[in-house]
């Protein structure tokens, strides 16, 4: 715990140093031209105040105010006359408007029988019509009206300047100046005399806080902007160029704008220097900490936050990191704000600390996010998992899944487009009623077919969902109707296939349960029979009064039963090994005909005793196949043994080897002595025997082992039953490599 707190404290100190260093860098970059000056009088702000003074002197003193003598100079152009008429509108419209204004009043007076009032309104209406007609027929009439308007504007302009004179007087009280207009030689000063004597004495005295000589100062614009649009033909406004001295006396009022800005600048300059010094120290400390500690340690312990932070998708975390970084960068760039609030030194220091605190929090958030993202990036598995959980990847997956069935996606997009278009059309119809006919036509052509298609698909989907619920509940009797070739029709067809598969699986499961029961019964019977005999004859051998002849007979029986039990166990073990794939084939080039003859030779005596007549058909030439000879001999041994045990006595057994293009076919045919089941697949089951009473000595594993061996060779073993005719066909691919 102590280590975690220490790492967290180191990270916090590191973040504070980063914040101070970065904010100092931005502050110096943005304000170096302001606060590295000697004092306020060398700044651009003071230069703007001097320019404002020049503009005031130029407008209020150098340029004389217009008077009544200037009014005859007013010029009215033809363009102004046309513009005046265009403001009024057309003559017909003006006359119609006047008539519409007076005719109701005239009609009302006439209805009341007041002829005097009718005459008054009629005369006034005609006067206005004559006046407006004169405006459109005579330029002199309009010209006189325009001149009258311009004279009024001049009067308003003079009044507004006089109202601003008090502000001008207050503004120039902060300065002491003596200026000469270079073109006319006029002198402008706010000291006692304008002859230069006392003005120079005042300017050169020690009572000046600041004094500067200017070689050329040109008025840039008007110091006072009025609402009156004065005609420039009536006044001759000039922008003069001035030279002389302008200073700020020590006696300037402390509440004047100049002195207020002077003291604010001093406080800002002190704060700036302190802030810059701290920033340089922070930068040195940042370099030392970065070299002293590893980056992982400086990032601190994020174990408490990381589990919750990592729940956010990676792309959203990246956006959050970008927003935090941009916010921190923008806030750091507002370095001048640290000095831009308050008038006292205390206020400025307070705002500077607040600025640093906010920046520290932003940088801390940025560093924490960056540290957790870097840690996750270094864990390759976690980073890949995070990429799969991004919103972009989720949208990509949904779009990809939506495009799996393109026809369904296009149908959905078509319905959405029609619905959107119908909504837009409805809004248009509400605004423009004339569009209802076109809207109705489009409604019948697109909206109604889309609605019908949607209802049809929804109905079909509901039927599929209902049928699926029935299938889940166990009702497998009825198939779904497949309508058309739509994706829903394909879904219905697939559900039908699943239903058929489930039904088949159930049948197979029932069959498997039945065969399992039979297998247990048969295994128990076949193993218990020789085992019972062994136990019985073992008990008999314990009798000491047995004769030597009986004792030998019992030993022989025990030997036969033991061998029988051994054969059953060996067959079961081999069948299990083959079925589990634990048998490896030692394939070689083998003559099938010779292998078959060797297997038949083993049964010569048994065949003679059974009375069977063997008919073997083989090619004259050897038939070579690439097989495991020992395993294939076991196949022939089992099949020939089945013929001997289960063929009807004194009948013929047919065995044939046939070489065909690309394969070799061996067939075994005999007439069975027992009635066989029509289900051929059951004969391949383990412990399944043709002798259902199980009186013969077969294990019931012969066909199962034979089929498994043939399957391992890539061949086929097929059974055919036609009444009592039993036929086995073994097909082997002819591979000679």
C-alpha cells in the first residue's frame, strides 16, 4: 500500500510539473511581446490610447464642425433621386394606397350625411395624390426633400459631437501634449498656452511620468461614430498627420483609464515574472524526475481505476483521450487568462493558481488515460480483445451480418426509404395542399405495396415463430409451408430439415437404446454360457472319485470352453480397437486370390463336415491390391466362418473374385439356415448373430470387425438379403503404390 501511495504521489508531482512547464511555455510564447517591456508606456495598449487621442484631436479640434454656411454645398445626384423614388414604390401603387386609406372614411361620412367631412377627406386625399404625383413627375420636388433630409442629418451630427465633447475633455486630461499638424502648421495642445513657451516648460519638467516625441502620427479614423449619415459634400473631413510630444504627467488622475491600465499592467507583469520563474523551476524538476524514475512508475498505480475504465470500448476511450487532450491543449493555450482577470495583484495570483489547478486536473486525466492505454497496448492479447469490443467493430459486424442476406437487407432499406419518403411527403402536403394529388399517386405506387409486403413478411415470420415454439415443445408432426424463394422461405425449409433431423435422431436414439439393451443381453449370454460351463466342470473335477477317463473328458470340455471365452474376449477387444481408430495398417502389395485360397484352406475340414459345396471363381492371373494382408485375411476368415456356421447344410456357397477397372470385388453368397431380419444395418451391430437363439458358437462380432477393417482400407462392405439368400460384397480400391 505504501508503494502505491508513493507512486501516486510521484505521478501527481510529475503532472503538476508538466502542467507548469507547458503553461509557462504557452504563456511566454503568447505574452512575451507584452510583459517583457520596460513598463506599460512601451506596450501596444498605450500606443492605441495615443492613437485614440490623435483621432480625438483630429475630429474635435482640427476638423471644424459644419455650420449653416455649409448647407448650400449639399449636392443631390440623379442616382439619389432615383433611389428615393424606388423607396416610395410605383406611382400607381402609391395612389392606390392613398385611395384605400381615405375611401372608407369618405364612404362612412357620406353614409352619415356629413358632406363637410366628405369634402375635407376628399380634399386631403387629392392633395396627397397631387403631392406624390409631383414626386414622380418633377425632379426638383424630390431634390428639395433630399436636401431637407441632409440638412437635418448635419444638425444631428453636430449635436452628437457636442455631446461627446465632455468625454473628450475627460480623456485628454490623462495626457500632456503639444502637436503640430504637418500640412497646415496648426498647433494643438492642452497646456496653458499655445505659443510653445509654457507648453515646452511643462513637458520638460520633472513632473512627467512618461514623455515621448513622435515624428509622424496620422489620424486613422473618426474617434466618435455617430448615428447620423452626414453627406460628405456638406463637410470636408480631413485625416491630418501630426508631430510633437505626448506625455503622461505624474499628476494624472488615478481613476483615469490610462493610470488604471498602468497599474494593472504592473500587477500582470509581476505575476508573469513569478509564473515564468516557477515554470522554469518546474521544467528543471520535470527533466530530473524523468531521468530519475521509470515511466511506468511515474504513471502511478491505475489498478483501482483500470478495471472500470477498460469497460469502455477502445474507440470511445480513444475519443475521450482526444477530447481530454484537446481540452487540455486549448486550456493551456489560454495562458493569458491566468493574468487576464482582476485588477489587484492578489486577484491575479488567485486566478493564476486556479488556472494551474484546472490545467493540472486536465493533464492528470490525460496522463491516466494515456498510461492505461499504453499498458493495455503492451498486453497483446488484451489489446486484441479490446479491438474486438470497439463500437466500430460492433457496427462493422452488424453491417456484415445485415449484408449476409442481401435481398432481405434491400427490402428493409426499401421499406425504410418509403416510410421516410411518406413522412416527408405528408409534411409537404400539409404545407402545400396542391401536392395532395401527386402524394396520393405515390402513396398507391409505393407506400401501399411496401405496406402489403411488410404485413405479408410479418405474418409469415409469425407463423414460423409459432411453429418453432411447437417444435420446441415436442410437436414434430407437421411441416412448415415453404412460400416462394425469400429468406423466410429458406428459413422455413431449414426448420423443416431440422424437424426431420430431430425425428430421425429420435428414431436412431430409440434404436440405439434397443441395440444397447440387446448388446448387454447378448454379451452377458455369450460370456456367461462358457463361463458357466467352466465353473460347473471345475466343481466336478473337485470330486476325487472321478475316473481318469471322465476327468480327461471334463478337462477337454474346460479347454474348449476356455478357448471359446478367449475368442469372444479377443474379438471384443479387437472390435473396440478398430472402432476407436487405434489400429495401424501395415499395407503391402498382396495377391487377393492367393490370400483367399489360404483362408479357405483353414476351413477345408469344416466344409467337408458341413456338407457344403464350395464354388470359387477367381481370375487366372494374380490380382494385386495394396492392403494389410493380415487384417484382410481376418476379413476373409470371418466371412468364410459365417458361411460355414450359418449356411444351410448340403447347399452351395459361391465365392468370386472379380478384377474391375480401378477396383477389386469379392462376393460371398450362401443360403442361410436361419431366418434373417430385413434390417441389414442391424447385422453390422456388435454381438448381432443370425442365430437369434444363440446356439451356435459365433461371437456376433465377425461382420462388425470385417466392416471396420474394410473401412480402414477405404473400401466398402455391403450386405444383400433376398429371402434366405445372403450376399456379402467387398469392394477394394486398386491402389498399387
